[in-house]
């Protein structure tokens, strides 16, 4: 398994070596972000994250999709502030309790926690959980065969999760059509090309039957290719099936442009996917990405850079969480360590 993954990464790196894109000259950065934010405080932050993820993906490349999705679900709801990582309590729900987030991979949360601990050992607590999520998403794309690109850093962690209703209002549903998704994401200053490019993240990952069963039962969606629909009915034989299937039938673990080829062939899984090809506003964009992988990579990077700057906390806003799943004010371990440090300092002064 290890040798196959190593060979896969090597081939991917050779194929896309010319695809590394640094967009600092063309991208507008939110105040507080920088391309070299941790240059002095944690200069090896990116290499630490990448080396750990290489080990993770050597065991299960499927985790890359989980980490990429985590970044999407964080940024679309009250901005890229790591709030999706916050656990709920007995008296208060968290973003994770909202239906769209209940299928986020639990392993993805653990990977972020593991990265938090690794970075603390190397640099102490200077890197935010929100930045860890953003870098993990970027490396998930690259290590799955996608483009290499730079990520501006300096995000701070939010102090409160969004409510369940806010999550539902801000995360596009797989049952929505193209016009609905375009209208929703236009409010976040993402244009049609951005929307189609970001949807290309579905070139990796899996989906639960419940997310697309409405296209199969009781009446089959006429925009779905017949053989593809029959295969899906085999995976999801009933409307209450708990099975899953790949999002991209051509190259499910490779980050490429085959997702768009699927759409052209009417083999998109979700309504939100397939309708990008059916809708005249986005059809030409889908077709151009299906024909030109490098064009898709270029537009995906630009869209990810824009999405990664939605409603950020920077500077003195928010905090740097010691534990990504709880705020510092609710972290008893952090309080205990602070008290212990204060007692040690007091002893040294006596």
C-alpha cells in the first residue's frame, strides 16, 4: 500500500510540477493575511502538515476528501474561523449538529487535532485551527493529484459556533439546482466560474444515498444517463439505504477534471452537480473544464483563495485555540496549565 501511494504521489507531482500557482500578485488579501505569516513564529508549519498528511493518506487516500469538505463547510458558514470544529454541549448545539455536517468524517476532525498537537510541539500555540484546516485542504488537493498552490495565512479562530439554522441557510444542498446555488454564493461574492470550479472538489470523495435518492425514486431524473442510474439503484436499492458511493465514477481518488467529464455525459451524482451542465449560465464553463484540466486547476485555485478569505477574523479578533474542539475559555486543561505556569513563575520570584 505504501509503495503504491508513494508512486501515485510521485507521478502526480511530476505531472503537475508546472501547475504550482502563486496568486499573490493577482489576489486581493484580507487585511491581516500574509503569504509568509508564520515565517518567524513557525517557519516549518507547512512541511509539518504535509509530512503528516502524507502518512495519513498512505493508509487511506479517502481522508483527503474529508479534509477538503471540512474547509468548505467551515468557510461557507460565518467564514473560515474553525467554528465547524467546535463541539456542542449538553445545553447548546454546535455546527456539527446541523444535518449537512453530520456526515462530515469524524476522522477529519481527529486529523486536525493531531496536527494541532504536532504544531504545538514544534512552535507552541501560534498557528490557528482555521489555518490548519485551510492548509490541510490545500495539501489534500495536491496529494490527491491536484495543483500545488500557496495559501495566505493569518486566520484566527472564532469564539462561537453558528446556530443550526445559520448552517442550513449557508450550506448549499445537493438537491438545489444551479440557479439556486449561484444566487446563494453570489452573496459571498463568488461568481459563476468560482461556483463551477469549487464544485469540482467533488472529483474526490463519497456520498450517501440519501443525498441523491430523489433523482432515482419514485421517478428517475430524466437528465441522468440510464446505465449510470441503474448502477446507482444497485447501490441504493431503497429510499432509506445507508450505503455510499463515489462522487466521480471515472477517477474517484484522483483530483482531476473527470468530474466535469461526468457531467457532460450526464453522470453527475447530485442535482447540484448535474444541473451545472443543464443550466445555460454554467454549461459552457463545465464544458471548458471537461476539455482543459489546467484551466480547471487555475480557476479552482483562484476560487479557493477567494473562499478561504470569507468573513475572516484576523489581528486581535478571535483567538488561537489550544484545543480545536473547544474555545480557550471552556478548556479546563488550558486553564490548569496557565495556573501551573503562574505558580512556577511565582516560585522563581520568591
